[in-house]
C-alpha cells in the first residue's frame, strides 16, 4: 500500500471526509481525458480532471475471485467533453479507464478503485451510457487456435506476415465523390484486379476523419477509377480531396492465400477439414470406399 492510499484510509477513518471520484479515459489514439464529480477541477498524475462535465458512475461491483468487475458511466454529450462525433467515430471503443477515490483537499490522498476498459456505448437524447469492464474481462476471450477451414490470422499481422506496405497490396490517394458516407469513388487507382480491395481496410489519412478505419464491402472497377462501398457509414464526414488508403482484402481461404498473396506457408487454417455433409455420408457402390484421402 502506498503512502497516499494509507493517508486516504486514515482520512476516511476520521469520520468527516472530503472525497470525490475521478476518472481518466485513455483513447486508443492516445488522447487522455479526465473527469470528476467534484464541483472544481482537479489535477494529479499529469491529468487534468474537469468538473461540470456531467459525468457520473454507478456503484462499482468488485469481487476477490475471477468474476469481471463492472460498472456503468453516464454523462452528457457536449463540445467541451465527450462529443457525439467522437463516439460515433469509434474513438472511445476499447478505451482504457481508471477510477480513483480522491480527497479533493489533498489529491495526494487517493486510491485507485477501478482499472479496465469501455465496453458498449449507448447514445440517446444528448446523453451517453458506457459499460465499464474490468481487467478480468480478458479472461472471457477465446484463447488458442480454432479448428476451422478458414485462416484464423488477420491479414498483415505477425502470424500472417504479409507486408501491407508492398504497393501490390495498397493504394493511397484522394477521394473524388462521396455518397451516404459509405460510397466512394476514386480516379486513377491503377490496374488492380476487380474486387482486389473487397474485405480489406479503408484507412483515412487526412481530413477530419484522420485515423479512422472502415471495412470494405465491395470494390468495383470503373472506366476511369474505382467504386468502394463500406459496410457501415464513417462517423465524421469525409470531404472530397481527403486522402485514404485502400488495403487489399482477404477471404481467408487457402486458395486466396496461395494465389493472391503467395503466402500459403503462413496459412493459419485447416482447409481439408471435412464438411458437414461428410458426417452423414455412407458407402455407395459407385464411389471409392477405401478410406483414402478425400483431397488426393
């Protein structure tokens, strides 16, 4: 136990207390925001905790076992704190959250009560509600490899090892036309084959939406360019002229891994797993019934 934690416990034991709660949210893009339910701003640990943001949190449920600590935070969407544009853009998805109990008269007396991440965020009526998930939430995730036909790796990660900086697998340039924030056309994309970017990533590298990533639903060649459709609308508006990076897509099959990426040695699937029809098959006089390979 640190000196600050012990000092806070001594303060709480005194009967008359001057405590408040403070939260620090670290987004995946590195931006750190501080909030407090006190009526004045606080500052410690290099973070400014702002009052008057309307943020509040429900009681924290904690256990000594492996159950997930959980709570919920609620607050107002405003231009000064958490904006609706940032929430829609996904900048708070998976953000790290730390929560302290603090003596506002002496912020050195504080106790870290919670550390985890933001879960589901719901917006309604100018307000937001965010689920807080404890560190043990990671224990609920599946570990190890799945026995499946398709590749379990993500294109370009360490297991896949495909170099997405190779010009054969990406194109970067300005957007020409936009419709519904998910339909984009480009000029001069090059001689990439049809559907080359389908299932790939759409990265915004300039403009208001810089850093955001969309998933490509369809990729069509035009007479003088390319038409890209995303599965979901981008959060912030993308203007004509903003630069984006189109990355090649992968359908996770062994055929694509071999023919498109020449990367079959790193394939992380089991392409010869028998299908469901094989489970209910039976010997027939016209077929081969010697128990040999089905893929010879």
